[in-house]
C-alpha cells in the first residue's frame, strides 16, 4: 500500500542538520550565538549559498530564525532546499532507526520521493 505524505518541517535534530548540510555541500553547522541583521540568536547556524547571514536553528523549539530581507540578502529557494534536505535526512534517520529500508529517488521537478519498506533495513 502506498501513502503520500506532506511534511511541515520543524528543525529539531542536530544529526539531520549535519546530514542536510553535507548533502547540499554546505559548511558544517556551528552552534553558538549568531548575529543577524538586526538581532542576535543562539542555535545551530547554517550558512546557505549567497546568504549574507546564516539561518539559525533552535532545536528546542524547532524554529529557524533568519534575516534575508525579503530575498535581498538571500534567496528563499536556498532555504527551501535546506529544509527539503533536512526533512529527507530526518525521515531516513527515523526509518532506519525503526529497521526499515529506504530508497530515495530525485524527481524531475526537484522533489524527492522516499520509499520506505517496513522491515527491510539497508
């Protein structure tokens, strides 16, 4: 039986953040206090391509904080790519933790299809 799932992403898993940055060939995330344009935030900082300020993930709340000045200081598409990568890596981690096999397929529209087979760990 097949199921389609839509995911609202909360960024709560440091390992999935690291895997997403590796997946996208981004610098390693760094924990600490980070200066954004008009505020200072503490969390896991991820530097996205061509973004002036990093995205900061607070894994206790699941929220991300960023200042891209409505696209002038960073393109939304780069944040979307990171969130997609995070969601895929988190789903894969949880599926494998439960002993399931995971197959990933890149789609022509940029989407990613994950097929998870119960009981078939890889």
